[in-house]
C-alpha cells in the first residue's frame, strides 16, 4: 500500500524561535501492516532500520540546526543535528555519513523529559539523535508550498470541527505547564486534511518567563495571506467556541483563567477588521471580564452556575451574529 504524505517540519528547532531556511520534500511511505513497533525492537534492529532509512527518498526537511528523515515501515522520523560549526559552500555538513560508517549499534533510551515529550520525542539514540512521532499531513503554509495548497488548507481549517480547535488549545496550554512555548508560525501547525485535525510541532523553552497568549498565537499560526476575511471570522468564532467549553460551570480550564488572553485577542480582531464595530469589541471584553470574575469566584466554592450559563449564552449569541458560528 503506497501512501503519499506531505512532509512536516517535525521540531527542527525544538528550543528556538527560528524557522528560516527550512526545506520540505514529499515522502512516499510504504506501510507494512503487522510490523513490530520500532521501539520494541532490539538496538541492532533499530540501528539497521534507521540506517536504511537515511536516504534521499525518506528526507523530510532540513533547517539551520538539523535534518529530518522518515523511518521506513514505522510511525516515526529521526532528527539528526548537523556537525557543529562545519560547513560546505555555506551549507551545514550532515552527520549521515558518520552514522552509516559507525559499525556499532545505537545506544537507545526511551526515558524522555516532559519538555521533550511536548515536542513529540519518543526516544534518543546515542543521546544525540531524536526519534519523534511522524505526524501525517502538511503545514498550514511554507514558502515551498503552492498557492493552491495554502488556499486548500485555509478551506480545511474553516471546515474543521470545534473539537480540532479545542485539541490545539489544550496542546499549547499543556506545554505551558513545562515552560514550553509554541512558536506560532504557519510552518509549525500540521493540518491533516482527511481528519481535519491540527497539531502544533514546535515548542521552545524560554530563557525568561513569558506570558501565555494561546488564542492570539493559534489565530496567527492558522492564518496566511491567502486566508479570506470570512475564513478568519470562522476561525475566530470556532476558537471562541472551543474556549467557552473551558469556561462552563464546574469545568476546570486547561490553563489558568487569566492565561486565555481574551482581551488581547478581541482587540486584535477589532484592529484587523474581523470585528467591524468597536461597540462589539467593548461588549465582548466586558462579558469575558465578567466570565473571568465568575470563574475566579467558582474556585472559592461559590455557586455561580446560573449567572455563568447566562453569560455564556450571551457570548454564543454574539458569536453567531459576528462570525456566523453556531
């Protein structure tokens, strides 16, 4: 069975906000049913399978720090850092030749830190190379994608269920618990067009604490120059709907209520013309301030269910009116 998969960036820059000079290439993946999971094999078997996969046909992407290859007959890919400080015609030199010449099997560890798990890392080889989950799909947009692909992705995002926006919100908020921040560019969200799901793939550890702005960051990553105003309205409406699920009575939000950046997001929508009337900008800010206060009261064991449900009902009515999202 031959499946064509558009490749992904797959954490080329796991600790940096750097996304320049990344190359993408289509990979053909032969799927073998009944194959034993790669990480359940012996070090010798893993070494053999990884080495046999380090070919041009399995190349996924290259950036300033590393290159990534799909591991054949598996659900994984491998990130290989370039030789530090070594260049050929201003291009970093690959370690692939070194790996292929080394007769020894890889030392393998599956003991992964929480921050590595945020970046989809599943194992480390020789404490230098990382095996990551291979995420099927394509980025929202890259300089190497055609205009048609980017336009189709915008259509896919607009058609995606609210649950997809909710899962992306949860992923970003969960990473924040480990001081990992989403690098919010369109390269770093993978769209699965069949399932209509989104996956963030690049998180970095900040040198200094930063504020979490999940709504603004998701909106920035999902939008491109090819996204229409109507599609942006749909994105915004579904993001609000996903967030409202976190604000219902007796629901513990996926992050602190003060982390949701309602006001920043609402004002951005106003400045961008997505919310055309300033009165609605002010009204939404006022209602979300009330909801935030009610959720804070709820943490003090105060019953606010009736009032909170009423506020959420008003927001839902506004979302239908402003963004045509039910």
